[in-house]
């Protein structure tokens, strides 16, 4: 299942499953963003799994305005998705690049990034809302498994020696409904052994669920 971007080279998200899904949906009902290759979801037995690529943004530019608009629409959809899934007795899992480091423990140089997109107070507050039991109602699965850990980072700039120094950001998440999060056995980042062995500036985030 793939959601391509209308603007080539900008985005695109996919899901790969061992079985044929019961339902596939590209986009989340947004007139502005459904053709941008940023969201796809599929229904599997007992769970809806989604792949997300939230816009990266850049302070003071239209890209940041686009990110803010996306966040507003997507939060409303996440709440609707959670409620719909609960009514059907289903769990929800949204994986991918959320492009926000939520807490100080989620990036190495947090002091130097408080005014940069990805660690802005309003972005962090938005993610807190997604994860608040009384609001979005979702769980950051890896953080729940590693509550007192710095990182584990999932993205490192290609500039300088960020990867070698592990000067990274944790911006890729498994975000799930509480029922599924409670079944997570282990979660880890598959970081390449060396800079030369990297195939992306991101590293895969793997979570094992006992279902």
C-alpha cells in the first residue's frame, strides 16, 4: 500500500503486510493534504495500522505554516480514528516520521533548538495533546518502554559528525492506543553500526507486540 506525493520527490508513505488488509485508506480526508503522500492506513484483524510523514517545517516560512495546518487537521482526525476504532473493538497504531522531538530527552542539543522547527514549544504542546489521556488518548510506545532513557535517537543530520557523535533527534514514533501499547514487549532503534553503513538520515524504529 503506497500513498504517493503529487509533488515528486517531496514525500510518500507505504505499508507492507503479510496479509491482504480488510481496508486501505490514503489520506485522512484533507482537501489540502490527501494528495501529498503523507498518510496511509490499513485495517488488519483487530488493529488499524497507519504510516505518517508529518511535514518538517521551517520557522518563518510557508513550510511551517503548512506544518501547523497539517497538525490541526490531523489531531482532529486522530481523535475521530481512536473513537471509531474503539466503537469497533479495534486498536490503532500510527508509525512514522512525526518530525517533532517531544521532550528534552528526545534530542541531544535541545538547548540550541528551542527556536527551531521540530522542537518549538507549540509543536511539543501539540504532541502532548496527542498523548494526553483526556485529549488525543494515544501512547508514545517506545517512551513508555524506556521512560528514563535519553533517546533512543532516530534521526541524525548529514552535516558534520552528528551520527558519529550520536547528536540526534527522536522524531520517529510508534503512537498507539493504550490497549496495544500495553502489549508492547520491546522497542528499539536499528541504528547502523557505522556512518558508512547508513542508508538514510533516519533509522528504523522496531516494536514487538505480544498479540
